[in-house]
């Protein structure tokens, strides 16, 4: 980070929310109103232009190219795959062939109920119904493209009423992105350009239809900038025509330091997220300017299972979710007491952590457990966590308490009470259901050793985005009808998840609506 | 309602959310991209144009006109005052001269804490700090304009840590709107035009600054249309220049049947709201299209104290909040059981009512109480409620149960248990704090008569809107800086209230930022 950007960043911390500070930013890309046909000269012409190379973008491109269309895929970053390629590779499919194969009963109705419960009832049910109808097709399409999924009983993720989740062979979204990328590369007429940033839409002269995009090639995303979208001046301008339309699959905005803070001021500028650096709101905000409607924009899912001791997603989420949280505790370092149900939903836990962090910004709570709490399949991660320093191991509670400056007696009292309740089958103060599995045993094994991870909420998924219909068409505020030539899929859209996304429904949403956009266009 | 609009409305219910149905709407005002200077010929020229005549609009206009500016005020409806004129007339002022006069201790910090608590921590604190600094000035300015406030001890509203609320002499927002309207009318160079709808902004040729608005005079708002903003074709086009800028004070969108449902699909098209018919999102959505940023758009406050048996706000809110809810019960008519703490926050109660109404759309819960539960100051409303048929009176529980088809034995059991708990000072199942006041007594007096009101949540206030800074300037997505020539105040903005507005802070927000917009422009 250079001095100039440092001082700007510091100045921003002093200023009012994204306002006083932002007044200092150079407005390199300042331009209101998307250009129209008469304002531009098209450099190249395609049938379809796809913005983004995550699950939604590649599925859309693959489907459109398979139909014989000439497709241009723009990716602003230097690598393919956005957040998708660093995703955990789980895809929930309700009432799937996979479930039938393994004798699991499920129904689309139950899936919708589960999503509505997590989403606080504000989900767009017609999008969930579309997932019920088409997610199996999306899975099959991913397989056709070369994705390999573990042929085991579907996994059971939190909030789902049945085991519904398939996981890729390599337990990563790259297990879909890599083959799909290769599939697309092989199709005639399909072209991917990395380091190419879409700047704006090109509209018809009457302003009603999307005809293409303006973009910059040789663009270098700059992580040091407070707002890459506003400040970055790199690259050379190009104008691309899209005869059939543009499919926006530009992802969420968990790393947009300005826009995410407008929605939730607790997300201060220097806060890390689980996302890749390029997850900003630029393309989303341009869509609003041609009449696309915002939906559920301020619901930002934050991972209460992340750690301040590593960047990005890291290993802490696995080690806490499939480890320390189940039988272990999370304590407030200031008083050694528990402050949440370690297995509650993401929002409840993130909010509980924020209560502490607002009072004492560096007093990260600590998750504590013993070896018995880890799921067998994540044993390989334990060493990784310890080596990276994200997780620490202590022979005694005394050493653990000393390291984190937790009042020792209070901590011991907390764990004693917790273990007694669990052992006796008495409901603990937060009614944690997983403790039923250790009835009659020690939840936290007092002989040690003890494992600990410091916790911080990290923005993980932005539920909101553009309002689309079941055909992945973007609806206009001005007409109430689809904007001709504009489609969107994946995290840049909103509605499917409502207020809170259930785990592993993101991949489902992205692949399903990406495929549909490619079919519809 | 004519046949045509009926059939369209019915079609919409069948179609997907605002999509299939909307495709049928005529796109009379379809136009993307705001016109620029070169596209228009200005019919008239002013210094300042204000959109809307509620608290924010009139305060802005009065302040700007007082500074000597020539001000045009546009109001799309036939009457002045929007929702403000039907508002309850309460204004919370933290640490006010009024509090000092009556010996009440308060602080700005405590006010901000209260707002953050209700707002789930996502409020824009710099806007709350501005209210702390300037709301006394806003009150004083309203008095200068002729508003009269009751010279009594400030009232104590839910969620506030101290009595902070002044109420107008006539206990209505009209106590501010009427004198402020007269004040503005008397100022030279101030012109109000009703039935004049702003259609769009006029931008500078570089697209960066707001220069004025396009509008239609002789516009007739049509309540029968599903979307007046999209469908209404009435009026003659005019173009007005605003040399200093436009102040958007167009209010919230609780009556926008399309946009509110996109944010919360539980708000079906035929659902009533507490708002006036003109509370739609048209101007807000136009602002997004010139680069204004959305904030907290999906937080729609719903009044759990409203009734399906009257239109709009009505008398039910008073009769339940200051009556039946305090010592009475709300029961599910299907089983005669309570289903919520009748004194919980608005969102909790509205959500609880929705759980019932989603299962059985017409099974409106019923609030039941006896005479002892009404506050003395609302005694005059009791007769009003009974006469209008919103509240019913029964000599016996048997008659009440029969009327609402509530299982009698279950209802009696519910009330018996409730009364026993209250009498014995045992916490009831929902931990309702007000029952402490009837310890040793009957909460519901079994001798009767019994009063009952059917309940439904009604959209009441849209917390979200445009992102503004502390000077009421609207921030641009494209530059991160204020959009030159664009200001906004009141319910069309977001951030002050976060996820949930405390009672009587709306008037504060509107008058304060309206005044500031008029000062800054």
C-alpha cells in the first residue's frame, strides 16, 4: 500500500460514512446515464455478453454457447472463477435423483419452507419454485460440462430439513469452475477475456434496451484503492455489442468497502471478508441506473465462524463449524462467559459477536474445545489451522486463559457448568441442541489439550441484488416489464434467499439461474 | 374500481411477483435515462424546486424561501401534506429545552443508543448525531412558522429511554403542516402546485448535475391503478429549471403495491397500509437512475396494531396500543390461544400475526380486553371505534367467542390462566411487563363487558431510501460525492432509523433534514 492510499484511507475513517471522505476521491469514471447507440462505435460484435466467470456466468455462457451463440465472457480479475472457485463446493438440491438413490425422503415444498424460515419470510417464492423445478437440470448440466460430484449420501447442512447437499470431488467450487471453464473454452465462438472490466451498459437510442457494454481491457484491479470501481483508471476502453443481450453474473459486494458500509455501518472499511478482493458492487450499481430494481440489498450474511487471525475465508470456518462449536464454547474474553448458542443461525451469532466488538473493538471472542468435538473428515484441517496460527493448542486451561487474557476462575466456572449441564442432559442456558450427543460424557474433555480460535464476523454473502423473474430477466422500474437485452443470475440478483441464505443454496441458485439465463437469451 | 383494473389485478395475483402480471401494464411513462439539458426546453425557472409537501418538503421550502430563493413546490396529490397531515403529531427531541423545563434528564448519546437498539445497529450514526445537534432548531423553526405544541411534560414513547416527545396542540401532524403551508404561501417567490407530478430529473449535458425536473400539471392520481407511477397518463408535460437544485421530499412507499411487494412478498397487492394513497416509490426509483444509492430499502415497518375493519391508519392503533394490548390479550381465532407478547416491538408482533395469516389468510387475530385497560386520554376514541364497527363490545365471553368463531372453552382457559398469572405476579408465557401494574387484580375483568378488535399488520413506514450525508445531499454511486443539485429529506431517505424506526422520530427526521436541505441548497 502506498502512502497516498494510506492517507486517503485514514482520512476516510475520520470522515462521516463514505461521504466526507469520499469527496476526496477522484472521479475517474464519473459519468451519469449509460451511453446510447448514437454515442458509441462498437469495436466488436457478439450474440451474448456475459459479465463474470463464477458459477452463474460460466453456466450461462456454456448454455448459450451450446445453443450456437457467439459468446464473449468478461472477467475483470486476472483469474477465472470469482468467489465460486474458493467456495466449498456444496450444492443443495431438493428432491434430487441423488436423494432417491440413497433413500432420502424430501420434497420441494419442504425446501421452500426451510428457505422461507431462514429468509424471514421475504424470499421470492417463485424463484425458489424455479429452483425446485430446475436444480436437478443444473446439476446434470454441470456433470455434462465435466464436474464430478462425490457419489455418497447427500450431506445435511444447517437449516435444511433433509440431507440435500452434494459436494464436488475436490470439496471446492473449483470442481465445477475448472471443468466448466474448459468446456466453455472448447466451444466454438466462446471467448473469455480476463482483466477486462465492464464499465457501463450501452443502451438503444430510446434508452429502453440493452445493446452491449463499454469495457476496459488490460484492467488491473487495485486492492489498495478504497473503491476500485470509482478510482481505478487502468485499461483501454472498448465497446462490445451483444445482439441477443447481456447476462450480468458479476457476483456480490461483500468486499465493496463503500457500498457494504452504507448498508451496514458496522462493516468498517478495513474489515476483511470471506470473499475474493474483486467482490464489489460496480456492475450492480450500473444496473440500477438503467432502471433495474433493488431487492433485499441490506441483508449481508456475515460468517460468525471466521477468524481475525487469517485473511479471507481461511480454515477457521471449517474448524469452528465442524469442530469447536458443536461441543465447545465461545466466550467473551473480558469475563470468561458464554454469550451465544454456538450453533445458532449465522445472523444471531454475528450480532452477538458485534455486541462485544462494538464495546471493545479488539476483544475478539474465543472458541474453545477439545479433540472429541472435531468431525473426522476435517482432521486434516486441524494441523493446517495450528500451523497457520489461526488455531492454538494448549495443554491446560490455565495456559489458554493466560494467552487470551481471560479471567481464569470465571472461565473454569463457565466450562464446569457447561459440562455438567451437557452430561446431565439439562438444557444449557442457550438451549444448544447438539449437546444431546454428549449426554453422559464430557462435552469439553478436561484432560485437554484445548484448542482455541479467535472469532470475528466476516461478510460472506450479499443476499440482495437485482430483481429478476423466473426467466432470469431483469425487471425495469419504468415499465414493470423485463429490460430488453438484460439478464442476471447468481449473487448479483436478490430474492431467492430472502433475509438469510441457507448453506449450499448459493451454488444451486447460481448454476440454476445461470443455466436459465443462457437458455432464455 | 372498473372491470379492467379488476381483471388486471386478479391476473397479477395469479402471476409471479410483479412480473408476469406487470408485463401486461401499458408502459405509458417508459423512458430510460433522465433527459439532459439539450433534450428539453425549460418552461419556467426557479432557484429551488421541492418535490412533496409533507414535513420535509415544507420545512425545506420554508427555509429556502426565507433565504430569499424563488421556490417551486410540486405536489402530485390534490391536497397538501402527504402522510404528514394524517400523522399523530409527535416529535421526539433528545435533550431538549422542553425536557429541561420539565426537569427531565436526557442525553444525545442515550437517544442514539435507543435508535441503534431499535435499528439493529445498522443506523447511520452521523445522521442521528445531526438530529441530536439540530432537532431543537427544527422545533424552533416549526414554531416560527406557526406550529403550536402542547406545553406539557414530554410524552414517553416505546423504545425511548426518557420522555422526549412533544405533541402538537391538535394531536395531529396537521398542527405543523397547516401553519407551515400558510407560512410558505405568504413568502414572496414561493409557489405551490398541487396535482403536479414530477416525472424525472433533468440532468446537465455531461449527465452529472441535476438542473431541474420534468413534470405534469393537472395530474390526477388514480387509486384504481396497480401502479399509478407506471400507468397513469394524465396531465400536460412541463419542464422546470432549478438553478440551485432540487430537494426530493417525496415520502415513503408503503402504498406502492409493486415495489413494496418486491421487498416483502407478504405485502400482497390488495393489502391496505396506514398511509395515504399517494405513498408510492416513483420519485425514489427515478433517483436511483441518476446514480443515487439505495440504503435499507427492504425494511418496511408494519403496524401490528391495525385492523382490517377500517381503511388506512384509523382508530384501531390507538385503541389497541393505549387500550386492549396493555392488560388484554390477542388470540388466534382458530384455537383461542395467545400467540405473542401484545407489547413486544412492532416487527415481532407483525411477524407473529403473519405466521397466522400465511396459514389462514382471513383468520385475523382478535385483541380482547375490558374497560380498565384503556388509557383515560383515549376514552373519547372508544365510542368512535364502536360506532365505526372497528371495535365491538360484548356482554359475555360466550357472545364474543361466537361472533369471531373462537373455540369458547379454549378462550376461557387462555384468559383464566392469563388472569391468574397476572394476579399472582407470575411472569406470563410471553414475559409481558405491563402486567406488573395489575398484580393482585384482574387483568381482564371477568364481569365484562368485553371489547374486541380484529388485527392485521399494515405497512406504516419505509425505513429505507436514498443515501444522504449530514447536509441532506444525495451521494452518487458514480463519484462517491454528492450529486450536484440534488438534495433529499424525510421518508424518501434512509439510514436514520436503521432497521426499525422508534415512534415519533419520523417527524424529527423530516423536519430536521428538510430544514437542513433548505439551509444547504
